[in-house]
């Protein structure tokens, strides 16, 4: 759980409707839970609870850097989000009982990878995993996944609460 007032960048999931695509882009958390939510509907950003004042998502916002919440090191960019198994964000529980909300990203150049690629207990069938840590402070950021061929079919599953958006 994040400290009160500190916002975490979190991209939950796409919801396709006949009218438009709805995307949860950002959520702020405090000890009491969800405090606000920013939505994108058909390319327009909307903050629920405010007057309907929408604006187009700019190219600069799509290239927004996502940083390690612990030290501020650049980990990836918002436009590197991808969908795996039909969605960007996933909630998984590891064999030790730890629950993680992760987002899938094409690349995460700010991460270093630790250990061997492991096939056991993978959350994505056909992919092996290894731990991904922040390249500056060593904070556990998530996992790198690599497909069976090992050539160009990898991605990162990053723990969403450990990413913050560059202001």
C-alpha cells in the first residue's frame, strides 16, 4: 500500500464497448483505498466526479516515462504497454502466497535481470521468467518473460505499485 497522498501509476485494463474504448489510466491510493481514477474514453481523458471536460491524449503523455517508485530511476515508458492473454494488467498469486498486480510492457530498459530463466510456476504459458530489478537501486520491479524460442518474443511484467509516472 502506498503512503497517503502518493500517487501510483496504474493501468488496470481495457474495456471495449460498442461506443468507445474505455481505459483506466491512473489511480491514486491512500490507506483508505482508491481515492480517484482517471479514465480514457475514445482517446479523451475524463476524471470522474468533475465536470465533463475531456481532452485528447497527447503524444507527450503517451511517451511519459515510468520511474522506480523507490529511487526515481527511469524503468520504461507508458507507450510500451502491451496486452498479454487479452489484457495489460493482471493479478497473480505466487506459490508463497504473495499477490501482485502487474502490467505488461514490451521493454523495460531501466531493469536489470537476476538469475536464470525459469519455466516452473510461470504466470504466462509458454514463457520462462526471471526477476527484474531496478537498474539503480535494485528494488524488485517484476519479471522478464521470455518465450521458448528466445528471440524477440519477450516482455516484462512489472509490479504496478512500484512504478510512478514522471511529472
